[in-house]
C-alpha cells in the first residue's frame, strides 16, 4: 500500500481529501445505512462513528453542548457514555425500562440464554454500577429541569405534565426484543 501511495505522489498526482466535520448527529450516509435516509451526500467520504445509531435522540441524550447548566451537561455526558452499554444489556434482556423512567434488573433474565454471561461477579457488579449511574443521572436531570421550570413560574399541573413527558421519553423508548415493566413487578418483552 505504501508503494502505491509513494508512486502515486511521485507521478505528481494529488489526493484531495474533503473537509472533515465532527458532529454528534448521524450523517446522511449513516442514516442511509440504518434505513433512515435514502440520499447520500454527494462526493462524500464516509467515516463511521462509535456512537450507536438510533432513530433520534431523546431529551436526556441530546448533546451536552446544548445545556448551559454544567451539572446537567455532566449528567448528559454520562448518559451518552453509558448508552451503548445499556443498549447491550437491554438487548440481552438483563435490564429493562420501568414506568417511572428508570432502569432495573429484569427479574425474567435468569431464564434467558444470555444470563450466564452476567453471572460472573465482576460483570454483575458492572451491571449494578451502570444501573446506579444511569438512574442517578436520569433523576438529576428530571429534577433539575422541573426545578428550572418551577422557577420560571410554571404551575403545578404543568410541572406534573413535564415530569410525565420526561419519564415517558425513556419508558416509550423500548426496542423490539427488550423487556419493560408494565406495572409493579410485571414484566413483558416488547414484540
């Protein structure tokens, strides 16, 4: 490969690399790969990202740059960092969403074939830590956003509606094959 590149350069040919833009959002090419978009960027070079593809970011996963509050920004960065790991645990059926906007261990997981991978003490501890970190960040963001709106003079009814909207963003973001709690103690697999 080096030989080809050197001979290419010696012949006086130049390689024009397009400008690189780093974004927190998917490019048109990435959207096309996951079936969300049908148009490719004209003469674009595709560089894959390490971020998992989704159908869009919810309120808690949006770019940390969008927040002026440094505490909320820090918790959003944490959520974004944990997102691929959480997705793996949810896909394996180990974790699930609850109606209160938090995640917890799926009590049905012990009957799943993937469960043996999570019986190792270190792996089990990591899952427990991730649950703790994720729930802590979700709670903080929800409480802080509600407090901010309360300071702006929103009425109690509006604050309750906002809280439910924030909770629903997580609860309704369950993918096919993942588990969720329908009511206290009752779990189902999303079909």
